[in-house]
């Protein structure tokens, strides 16, 4: 009998805690983020669905953590994304990270340079399809970390960056 009373007394405290989490600045920042924006896939496997819910069929299974995606619409706990191939669908929000990434676009091998200019020394060569973490983009160049290899790549050679973007 006492257990029922304790359980009832704990519910208001749990509701207050849940409300505090929902009203926290971090939750508000996610809710206020305007689309479109860039994100990346967090786990090694993530399903894209045809609608914003698990009841919708999966249309794609991504098997590449860190792949950049463009978030084009939001729905509670779901994000409509566009992948590098132009496929669009819905993914659970917790499968996405705000950590920025860039995908080297199709075409030729690209030069990862020591400084953000075309005359800088080449430190690595990067093949199309390679994904790396972005830390800053300015004046048409992005600083990338590709598995510990650091350098600058022209923004035009990346998917995951807007042409006029200035990433701090």
C-alpha cells in the first residue's frame, strides 16, 4: 500500500524534471534551428523512412557513420533529410549529429593543402567519396580532418557545404 503512495508522490517530481529538460536551452536550440541545415549520420547503420515514424517503410539503409546530410524539414523527433545522391526521406533525430562533415564529390582526386590557397603545399591527396570532419570554412576553403590527416580543401569539391558558407 505504501508503495502506491510513494509512486504517486514521485510522479509530480518526475513531471517537473521532464518539463525542465524540455524547456532547457539545448532543447530550445534544437527546436529553433531553421531548415535547411547540415548534419551528419551518427551510427554505422541508420534507416531512412518514407515518412516521419517507425510505421513507415524503410527506403534506405545507410552504413556509413559521418556521412553528411542536409536537413530540409523537421517533425517532432524526426528529420527529413537529403543525402549526397539527392535521395530524400525521414530519419529519427537521434540518428543525426550536429557535427559537420564533408564528402569529396565525384570526379578527380583532390589536393588537401597545408593552407587555404591553391599555391600551398599538398599534404595529402583525397579520392572522391572520402568523408571528413569540417571545422571551418572561409573564402572557398574548408579545413578538414580525415582520420587525423588535417588540411584544407576547396569548398567546391565538397558536398556538405553551402557555396557562400562561413563556418566558424
